């Protein structure tokens, strides 16, 4: 119990003496809402590693090292979030469809699945890998045990056969993610 009291006192002294400095460190490097979380996380780490934290003047550099790590982690998270938002901004917006649009889409989906069922198993597999599993051509080639160029040709041929079987000239539904403009891409 005495050890817990000593650790609590050690933490309290470090917090009281250095919270403002750690908080300023984080705020100079991060947006306010993220900086507050990072500063709190620094002291959560300090509590978990209280035995490792030095005392007195040596505590601040140790806390700065922890803060540096937390800031770096928060910046990576912010970058990933920005990249995700950028990626999502490029996606088509999905509007709420009325019942009629849902029925039409379901019928088109069923027709497309029926057409897919008429294809050879090899064509079905390459299309499922490309559309359902969203694999890039290099990964499809690895799964099929062929070259990337062969996977690209198999995918293009299978897509043409699916369009013919479904009676469509341009991709409208599930096959729209595998348009002719993407057939040459590696994703």
C-alpha cells in the first residue's frame, strides 16, 4: 500500500509540475481536439509506466519523449483519416432510393447473377475475385496461378461474356466497378 501511495504521489507531482508543458507541446503540433487527447494519453502512459518515469527535473524530458510518440501516432491517424475522406469524396454519393428504384435494382441484380451463373466456372471465379473480393490484378494472378497479363485478359474476356449473357452494352450494376476503363489498371 505504501508503494501505491508513493507512486500516486510521484504521478501527482509530475502531473502538477508538467501537464501544462506537455499540453503546450501537443497543442503546437496537433489540432486542439486531438492535442487534448494526446496530452491525456501521455499521462495515461506515465501512470502505466510509473516505475520507469524518473523523478524531479528528469521527468519532463521523459514525458516529452512519450508525448513525441503520442503526437506521431495522432498525426498518423489524422493522415489516415484525411486520406480516407479524400478517397470517400471521390466516391459517388448514394441517394436514398424509393421503393421502385430498390425493386428495379434488385431485379437487375438477380438478372446479373443469373447471367453470371451461365458462365464457365473459370469466368465466374475471375469476376468474383475482381468484383466481390475487390482484388487487384496482381492478386488475381496469384490466386489463379497465372501472369498479371493473363489475369487481365481473363478478366476482360469474362466481363465481355457476362455483358453478353446479361444483354447489356455498358456496365449498369454490380459489374460497374469493373468497367472497360479499369480493365488495364492494376488497382
